[in-house]
């Protein structure tokens, strides 16, 4: 399971203030804590913290790079901000994200190829988020075809079926689970399958319970990457245990500790 830590995001107060005050300590502490709890990659998102997102993204990436060489997911919908983040990021990197809209793919897939970056592609096309599994599969197929056109390796492609807040659309989780199963059959080897987990529980009271329950269900049908809060210990424990029960890791009495120290 590829865990992408979501906490370095300007939408969070502590990160927003760190960006505005150029406080490296707060950002670097978040980076180190997420990695210690099992994150494989760190999402880097300036959010609305700065009137100059290009400069802020560059500073944020360079700040994190001072303390880790872990892969970074550059998270911004704007081309110039994304480009600045990729240029500042030495080592492995990811574009998070593009949509399945043709004009977006024609912009971001060549950028991914230029920077040897993996890329998250959302199952959203010109008509929005498909309402059913078939619609999502069609968008995923178009994304896959475009990735092949631009010579983006399939093992560097992460397709996101889009999880909507369960409070607003209770059928959504079932649609996403079935979509994950279908996406796994689109190619051999299959692209990575990823979700932004926190969106599922937006507006709900028992957010942590909803998130960790769905994550284990999704792992059971083939999910192999997720953007989550690795500082949520119960969530991470559930994920690690699901990986064990799916026979993806070797059992030991200290399997939780062993996973984090891998």
C-alpha cells in the first residue's frame, strides 16, 4: 500500500501560518512525523495560504527537501504552480493531479514525462464526475490511452475513481469499490488505484470511523494507494492489518511496528 501523507496542506491552519511566516520548523516537523508513522510519500499543497502560490510552492518543496528525500506529490491545479513545484523537487515526484478532461491530460501528461514524474488522474471528464461504474471505467480507459500516447509508464499512473462525501451520496462508496475492481482489469500490469480518503467523510460526525472502515474495504478489492492522514494511528493500524490479512505482508507478533520501520 502506498500511503501519501496529506498534512502539508495550506488549508490546515498550522501549515497556512507556517507558509505565511516562512516557518520551516513547523513544516519539517510535519514531514518527519508523517514519515515516521508510515507515509511513503508526502503531499505538498499550498492551498490558499499565499497570494503568490508559485513562490510558496517552491519554498514549501525546498523546505521539505531539506529533511527528507522521500517522494513528494505536488498538489495544485495550476500549471505554473505545478511546474514550479516539480522543478524545485529533486528526486522522485508526483503530479497530483490532472482530470480525465482531454485538455488537462494534454497539458499535464507531457509535464509528467518531462520531469519523470508519476501522475494522479481523476475520473472527471468534460461532463463532470460520472454517476455510475461504467462512466468511470470509460474515463479511466481514456486516461490510460492518453498516458500511453505520451509514453507515461503505466506503473507511474495512478487513477482515482473519485470518492464523494457519503453524507451527500450514500451510493458512492459502493460505486467506487466496484470501479476499483474494474480498473484493475484495464491493463496488465494495471495502473495504480488511488483515492483521496478524507473526502469520503466530509461533513460527517464519525469521520475517522468512516475513513478507516472504507479504507480496509477498498484494500480488499485492490486499492494500492491512498492520500490519508498518517498521524491517525487507528487508521494506519487498520490499513496495516488489512495489508496483512490480504497476505501482502508477513505476519509477526510485532507486525504494526515492523510495517512502520520497514
